[in-house]
């Protein structure tokens, strides 16, 4: 995005350009910083400066604004190609987008999407000491735009990378729906000869508090470990001391912005990464000879959050036409009693209805209170201590793979995903 003609004229008059350090005086206030490219969400007359603190500000350019060049940008070239990984194990990076899938051009301070392997190496050069980087961008989207088709594409791409000899696969992903994708891959990837590691960052690479580099290095070390399942690697605390390894079907983002937002729910992390050391503390699935995926999923499944005052008409509208319904119920797994007849009608019509808890910690139990027992009689299937997003993914898979089977195989679920 370009600045307005007036802003460009002001910059040119001072002999300044993107990446240079300048002093700007506007409305009697003086600000010093590095000239940043214009962002798509800022107006053409808003000059963006990166301050010494690492944060960006926008200054409105108007009458009386003056600008002085302090220092020209230093040239810094990126590596032209991926350094050869002679003797190093190959690791595939399949990017979907998100904050972590970016690099900072330190000449300008701008953040760009990491499209090629050299982009990752430019951002985290230490990667070249750990593995041979193989990078592919499958998509560059906001994580809230992830859908079933992209999950399927990602699972197939992971299998292909293992067939091409990758020791492990890393999936940089936006954090908001990372847990959903991790759960989906956990169910679709039925056999793995190496780890599949989802990783994200809560703070972008241009911020001093960014967790991107540490998370990415930790994820790479886990990608070389003898783990035959899908995991998530993120900061374990707000400090830069260690990262936690979470099972893909048991992890949730529990804070909007903290670096240690991700936690294992109703279980312990599989292990930790401290510096160069990867420690596995819990039982993990072993390595298989080859990768395999079953990507069949029924997308016509809805997740309904129970709340006080939800009406039968509203519930009916939310579930109309669905082949499966996941209810994130209150407490032990409840929803208002006047919804029970609607659920009973759904089940009678062949719709699978399962119950999990919006409490997250703890397990559903529909045998304690009368409403729970009515739900059981209506045909609702309890999901134990499964997360709502994991229950959504499992139901999608079960409906597509075993459309005629009723009931939830809790034993199988615990063996594979806890």
C-alpha cells in the first residue's frame, strides 16, 4: 500500500524512504522512529513509525508537519537460497498463515509472510543448525477462515511430505483455531512415521516480546523426536524458560494474548522443551513405517453452546438440517429441559447428538440430575471429558466413516487421544 502524494512529497523532500530513521514534528509534538510501509488498514495520510520500544504509531500528516532525516537504513540482504542440510534430517514446514508465518525485514521493520524456506531461515537462522528446511505455503489465511476442506488438504499434504522423506512435519498456524486443526489432524492422520507439530505465536515477530522464534525452534526439536502423533508446541509460561508439548486432541487456547495461553485440558502435557532438551514425560504413540490419512469428514455438524434462555425454536433453527449436533452443556452436561423434546425428535430422525461440557475441566455425567437422565433417554451420547472442539471433530469423522453406527467408543477414544 502506498502513502498519499502529500506524504510521499514530505518524505522525498527530506530524502527519507522506508526503513530510514526520521524525526517528525506535528502539532508541536516530536516523534522519532523508523519509517514503516503503509498498512492496508491505515489512511494514506497516516505515516507509520516504529519507535525504539518496538511498537508502531501512526502520525497524521497535515499542514505544519515537518520531517528530518536522522539516519538512512542499513542494507541487509536475505539468503538467496536454502542452505544445504548435508547430514541433517529434513523437516517439512507446511504454512497455513497466522502470526508465526511471517518474517521481519530488518531494513524496513516491515512484517512479511514467510513464503519460502529462506524466509524462515532469514527469521530464525538457527533452524539451519537443526534440520534441512523444506517449506510450502498451503494457504495464507486468518485462522478463523479454516474449514474442513483445508483440514483435508493439510492432512494429505502431511502424508505426502512423509512419503518424500521428511523426518517430521511442522504446521505454523494462527492460534485462534489452532486447537480445532490439531484435533482434526489427530483423527485424520491414522498412521505417522514422525511427529506432526502445530505451532503458533501470540506476539508478532516485530514485537520485542514475540514468542515466534522460541516456539519455532522448540517445535523443530520436537519434530525430530520419536513421537508418532499430532502435538502442539507453545510457551509454557509468560517467561522464555520452556515450551510445553500438548497432545493435539487435548489442547486449548485459554487466553486471548498471553504467551502461555495454550494448556492441556484434563491431562498433563506430554513433555517440555527447555533450551535444546526435549523431555517426554507421558506415554506417546510410537512411530509407524508409513504415513496414512483418512480424511473423510461430515461437515454438516453443528456446535451449540447451551445458555440460560435458549428456546426450543432457537435451538431448532441452529440445528436444522444438521446430521450431527454437539452440545456444549452447562455443568455436568445440561441444557434447559424444554429443549429435550426437540433433541428427542432430532435423534428419532437419525441425527447424532452428543454432549460435552462448557466447563472444560472435568467430565460430563448425565446420570446425576433429572435433566441429564432425560437427555440420555432422548438419545444424547455423553462425551466424557472431551473438549467441545474435539467432540465436533470426532463426530464429523464418525458420521463420515461409520454412518450406520450408534454410540461412542469411549475406550478407543481414551487409548488414542488421552
